[in-house]
C-alpha cells in the first residue's frame, strides 16, 4: 500500500509541483532506486543475522517514512523520503521469500509462494483504490498518513508471530548464486515483467482519466483491478506450477510472458478506443498474468537454491529484476509526453516481454520439459 500510494498521489502532485509526465515518472521511480540497491545486501544480511530482525526493521522504517511523507512540502522532500522508503521496503523481499520457502512443503512450493504473494497484489489494489478516494477527498498527504497505520501494525505482527527458519549446517558458498548462468537468465528475463508491472502500476489511474473517467476516485477504482487480479492469478499459477512440476516451471513462466505481451499490446490499442469497460478488463487480465508469473518464478528459485543462501539468492533475483522498475515509470511518462498517449508505452512493454520470454526458455535444460538444474555448490 505504501509503495503504490504514489500512483494515485502523482496526479495531484503533478498539479501542485507543476510536473511533466516524465518528471512525475522520476518521482515515482525514486522509491525503486533505493529499493533495488537494498535487495542484495538485505538478503545477505538476513542469511547472516536472522531474517525476522530484518523484516521487523524494514517494516518499521517504511511506516515511519509514510508518516513523514504526509508532512512533505516540496518535490525534493517527497523524493528523498521515497528514497528512504525504498531502503526500508528493500529489506523485505530477500527475507520474506526464504521464510515462505522454509515453511512450505516442497511439493506445494508454487502454491505457498503464490498464496503468500497475494499480499502484494491486495496491497496494490487496496492502495490504488483507497489512495485515489482519499486523495480526492482529503489531498494526497492524507494517503500517506493513512497508510502509515497498517504498516505499523504489520511491524507489530511480524515481531509477535514470525518464526526464524532453520537453514541447516551444509556448507554452501555465498558466491554460488552469482555463478549460476540459469539464475542470470531468469533475472535478466524477469526485468521484462517488472517493467510491465510498473507501466500499469504507476500510470493506470492516469490512463483511465485520459480515456474519459471524470475523477481521480473513479479512475482509481478501475485501476485497482490490476492489484486485485493477483488473487486469482497467483492461486491459479501456483496450482498449475505444482501440478506439472515434473515438466519444470520455465515453460509456464514463458507462456505467461507471451500471454502478458499480447494483453499489454491490446491495452495500448484500447487507449485509443475511449472504452472504459474494455480497458478495465484488460487491466485486470494484465494483473492476472503479471502477478501469476511470480508463483512459478519464486518456486523455481526455491527448488534450485540451498536453504543456507536463500536470502542472498532472493535478494540477488530481485536486485536484477527491479532494474525494470528504474526504467518503466520514467520512460513511459517520457513516451506519453512525446506522443500524447500511453499507447506506445504499452507497446514497448510488450516487446520487452517477448525478449524476456526467450531468455526464460534458455534456462537449463533449455527448451526441454524437465525440472530445472539446481545451483552448483
């Protein structure tokens, strides 16, 4: 919710700070500069000192930063506070995914990773929905103030209920994940889906306004479908991924890339139609595939990685993949300024996804319906 709060808030921010779409995209990206950089060290530190400590620290930091953002009075203050928010949230992924992997039966890893990850989709949907309604009625600062409260609650619940997973005594070099060609293919290919996620995640409320929705509150209701699509998307892909595990997970991932590319292209076409119902449906289907991809991806990482270096590996995975988030908000905004429409921003995402699909299929055993090769230790 805190991460996506910037999406509906961008529209009133653009008016208050007199920003172009490209400048607004840079502001939206501020979070991801720090978030991306923090992934790798946070996962590695979690492997060393304990994952629960890092999860608690990170959730407290982003709760505090959300509160302080509600007090910001300039573009630069928002930019710096979103950077620090990114540092806090950047500690999370490399430590929560290994916790999920540790307490999930191996034959249900796709379901476990999928069900747990619906929190991000629900948070995105709720954040866009409530963020737009709150910003319209009370101003964008009230969005961050409101969202700081459930973030503080998350910190308290983590402190009380999360258990520290066992990692085993087997010696594994922390360098092992970085030497895996297959992980590099997965990571670089994954940049494409993160790119597509933040094209829609950042600009969906503005897209609906541009095709005729008359208010920020209503456009955020439609845009929130993108996040809520995570629920059916992740449940479905998690089940399918486990059901056909003997054939490996990369073909399902590649299929989702291909289908998402088609839907992103159709989303671009819909921007010229002015049909709110069509665009709403496509945004939901975009979300179904963009979220559904993660259950088999995270299950694959869990399948091939020794427990002792899971935090480092997940941090490495997210560090590389989130380079897509450093480009998508700004580049899509720049293309919108250049062309006067978000159409070509969606087309570009479709092209990037097709390139990513090819890289995924090259994961060993390349183009074969077999389980993926474990990391060499």
